[in-house]
């Protein structure tokens, strides 16, 4: 391997499909490829922060234990700015996985959020990890926005679902990016069309999925990664957090498919 290259990993947005990032990181590590910079958007920010803190084992154990009933238990209903406040989830993450500062993480870490007032892309690289993750995962209409440094922040996937640009700015020479949008747009809604009309949450999340797929294509065309991993999770709903085993396995398989190319580019 070219030892002078600083490897960065970019973990993209994708709601419940984000557990695939665990499989990606596992496969890379087993191949001897260890990123030195970690960036993420939305669910990718959550997984990336835990990974940068050395907590991937604990995260994997937790997500594999999730059932639909447990997932519902984290949903605290709100009617002010979003369907969910997110307080229960964030409290759990802080107590068990993210109780530290960004500056204290073992690896350099950055996340992306969106300023709801200006539409600007905001890079988050300091402060409490749990606050950074909370801002980056605030999916509009689902989670309430997050106040931070005078900004009203929502999901970073609105502006940069796979933030390669942030990873480059943090000093990465070789960027491996994970795009969870492959074959995604509209597929879950199409799968329900024959049996029933999609509900409000499905319409909202799948509409955002379509938008994110379009934005991702545009951003990656102008800011390409050196290697792009694309797990195929188009049949997984945005709220299927209880299907972690499937996501993790698909992340592993997609990474193994790309490993020959990644190793060749890295000179392994």
C-alpha cells in the first residue's frame, strides 16, 4: 500500500439503510484498509462518529438487537417542527455510544448539516459528538430541527448526502465513499402500490429519497470519490431499522466486490 496516502471514508445518508456502513467498515478492516479520516451525513454521521470513537462493536451489537417494537420505543411524538423530537434516541446514544467531544475522538471526524434558514451546507467538526450527530440526522418532517451556534440545523443529506468535499477538505488523499441510494428512488412506494396506498410517512421519506438520489448524483459528478461503494438496498424502507443484519451483510458484500479495485488504486 502507498504508505504516504491518507485514506478517508465518507459514509452517506440513507436512514435505516445506514447500518450497511457497519458491513463496509468491517470488510475494509478485514482487508487491512483502515481509514484515517471519517466523514458522514445523516445516518452516516452516526455510524462514522461511533467508528471514529472505536465503538463499532458496541454499535453492531445494539443494532442487531433492534426489533420493530424497540425501534418504536425510541419514537417520541412531537407536533412542533417534526414528527419526532429524537430525545429518547439521542439520550440512548449519549449514554452508550457518543459520550465525548469531537476533538477527543480517536480519528478526525466531520459531519454535514443544513442551515434551514439560509439553505447553506454546514460542516460540523467540533463540540459534543451527540449534538453533531443530532443535527446531521434531523430529517425534515420526521425529526425536529436542532439549534446550534445560531443556526437551525436539519439533515445534511439535503445538500450533500455523500460529503466527499468535506473529506477532501480535512486532508484525505484517497477517498472511499459509500452511496446508499443505488436503485432506491420510488422503489419502496412502487412495492406497496399494488396492495395499498403509501401512508404519510412513506410518502415523506420516499420523496426525500428521490431528492437525495438526484443531489448525490450531481455532487459526486462534480466531486468524485476515488472509490465508490454502492450497497443494493432499494427494497429496504427508510424506517426499517430492525433489519440491521440484512443491511450489514449487503454492506460487506458490496465492499468485497470493490476491494480488488480499491487495492489496485492503493497499490496493495
